[in-house]
C-alpha cells in the first residue's frame, strides 16, 4: 500500500485539478446570470456545475459519470452547461444511458437484464447484504443499472472522484473566506 | 436446481473472492473502518453500510459547500479581491 501512495496521490491531485478547471469553466459560462440569481438558484447552479465537472473528468468511461451527465441533459438550460464543460472533450453525452422510458426496447440488453434481475430480488427474501446493496445503488448515479461486481468497481471510482470534488470545493471556499471576505 | 440458483446468484450477488478483493480496496478509501481488523473477517455488509454513510456525508458536504459559496458570491463586487481570485482561476 505504501509504494502505491505517491502514485495515487499524483493521480488524485490530477483529478482535483481537472475538476477545478471543468467547474470554473462551467461557472464562467453562467457568469452574467450568476450575479442576479437568487441564492438558492445560484447554489443549484454551482452544485450542478460541480457534478458535471466531476463526471466530465471521467469522460464517460464509467456508468456513474454517464448517468450523471444524462441526468443533467434532461433540462434544456442544463444541457447548455454540459456542452460548455465538455467542450474540450470529444465525448458528447449522446450515448448516455437514458432514464427509464416507456419505450423499453431502446435500452440495451444488458441494461434491461440488470433491471429485471433487481426486480426479481424484491420477493421479501432480502437479507442485510441485499438491503445494503440496494441502498448503495440508490446512492451511486446509475446504480440500478449495475450488477454486483460492477457496482463495487463503480463505487470505488465514484467515491474517489467525490472526495476530489469535496476537497476542491473546500479549498475554493476556504480561499474565499481567508481573503478577508467576511460579510458581518 | 443448484445450477439455476448459482446462475441467478452470479448476476445479483458478488462472489466471495471478488468481495474480498474489492472490499479491501474500498476499506482503504473509507476513513471510518479501523485498520486493525483482520481483513478477511470484515463483513461485506458492514463495508457496504460504511460506504453508504460515507457517500451520503460527501453528498451533504457538496450541498453545504455549494450553499456557502452561493452566499459568499452574493455580495461580491467587481473590484474586490474575491473577484480577482475568480478571474485568476479562470484565465
């Protein structure tokens, strides 16, 4: 574990850096309107940019990132934000896994199979492990599309990126505060 | 009958070897699980629960930080040092 530490830290810092760039790019794209928004709206915009920025660092290589991006493209105004942040990547969220639609045949076979299997499990025979797995699936974006092994791998990836996101946001907020910006 | 059960199990449940391997990686990420527990005896259920709690905490923190940042940006003016920070980060 120790000889991997430096490598992991470098990679982690790179993820943080990339997240910050993406996030700032997103906020700049909203710039004129940011100032006139209500606090609540601005918070949602900040949060949305942060989530898109986090997903973008993965460039669609994971299910969770594609699920997050597809969640964001539901709304037209949000779609612009996604476009802006992903601008430098070749990947555009056209192939993301769509939300459950009435037209079920559009989904890939694997997705349909995964969903069917999770329905079968709800026969009242759940043990603690299955309950917790279900909880985890609710927390990880796109979790219900994953089966056991995939879920754990995606969770690992997602947690690392979440940590980077939180770290980066904390740093920015702290910078703001330390700059002497105390309102009261 | 056992083959049918194992086929269903392989889709919806994780095999033991995979659990041990991946769970150990997950444990390294989670701050709460004490490192002095014997690695093969930690239940997957406990790890999953810790993971869920951890993810929930991280979500909450992102939410709080966004709220905080939004409030800080509320009173920004064009010439303040905070605006300069934003500008320098963007360029």
